[in-house]
C-alpha cells in the first residue's frame, strides 16, 4: 500500500501540469489561428468544430515526461520499464506531432501519408522489441485459459503489429469531444491495477501519470471542446496501452479492456470491405461513433455509453485475470 500512495504523485503532478499548461496552448493556437480542419466527409454539424485548437496531446506527453522525470530525480522509480514506456509514448506521439504540424501549417486535412506513418510505427515497434530482447525478454505470448506460448522471434512481428494496430485504433476513436480521453482513462486504470497486483511499480507509475494527464485534459476537451488532443495524443495513447500489455505479459487483455478501440477499427474495416464488395454501407458512417451520431445520439450519450462499456469490460477482464 505504501508503494501505491507514493505512486499517486505522478498522477497528481501530471494532472496539475496539464491543467496549468493547457490554457497557454489554447491561447497560443487561437492567437495564431491554428485550429482543427474538419473532414469534408464528416458529419455536417462538425463544421462548427473547425478552427478549434488541436495538438493538446503535446501537453499530456510533456506532463507524463515531467512526472516520470521527477520520480527518477527523487530516486522513487528508476526501472527500465518506466522509461521504455515513456520513450515509446513520446516516439509514437512524435509521429502524430509531425502529422498534426503538417495539417495545421499547410492548412489541409491530410498530414503524413498512411505509408509514412506505417513505416515509422513499424520502426519504433522494432526498436521496442529489440530493447526487450537485449534485456532478456523470453518471447512468451500469454493466451487466456492456456498460459504462455513461446513464439520465438515471431514475437517481434506480434509486438510490432500490437503497437501499430492499437495506436491506429485509438487514433480512430478520437473523433468526438471527450471520447478518447474518457475511454483512455478507463483503459489505463485497468493496467494501473494489474501493475499494482503484479508489483510492477515502473509500469504503475507510467499508467498513473497518463491518467493524470488525461483527467486534466478532459477539463478542456469535454463538450464543447476547447481543444482536441490531435494525432500526437491519440497515437501515443494506443502505443502506451499495447506496450504495457506486453511488459505485463497479459497481451490478450487489451482485446477486452480496449474493446471500444477494437470496435472502432473493426467498423472501418467492415465498412470499407462491404462497400468495395457490394457498393453498400453497413454503417451510416464509420468509425462507429459517427454512425451513432447519425442515428441522433448526442456526443455526451456516446461518450457515456462507450466509457461505460469500457469500464464493464475492464472489470470483467480483471475478474477473469485475477
């Protein structure tokens, strides 16, 4: 319990850092008239969001770095895991930062190409896996009700797929005010609890610092959003979740804890496949949160229900796991 009390500091530091810094970022972007450019194919009512400052994820990342740095300085936590997670978080955020930067300063909706993003994600995933190997990683994949299965170096392909897949999944989820931040808090809380049970204090510190940043961000991102997190935030969040599930050797849990992110991705894949095959659409719009918008659901309702599903699945996962 003493460890848990100690590691609430990163949550507090990250939360207040985000709350203090975010207004400055919002004012800067408004002064420079650098705001979100909505997709032409998006819901018509999203046009009112055009011009809203974005790249709020930069503040979340800076707050996480500050919290972890202070833990290290005061000799509270100096494990490899905490800095490996932070570096993966920052590098995936950097991909999003470059993408957002191009969109804003080129005044267009498209930043990096899909190919450029994908190659960068693969590269970071490989670096992550190589660091694990150099530190004695045993290439064991944990499967529910079965246990650990040795994949050998094929685990490297899985790790790259896991980080890339979930970073893109959370990126797709970040489509309406407060959705990714709310579901992200729930998912990171699940892994914070697993870390605590396993006494993986470095992973716990990272998870709590991200939760603090997201809670601080939600103050400004709840509807009507004053700022969006941008790709810099959403890509980092998914990669962080995937990396934690790997380091905790509970990879399968992310399919349940991250069910909302899986659903968002699946809805896009199914929509594209079915449209190419039949010329018809399964959903009114994808990702699936837009479908419910088109059905008349308010953004508050979508965020509430999706977060509730995430919470239920997280509790169910913990029950199965523990």
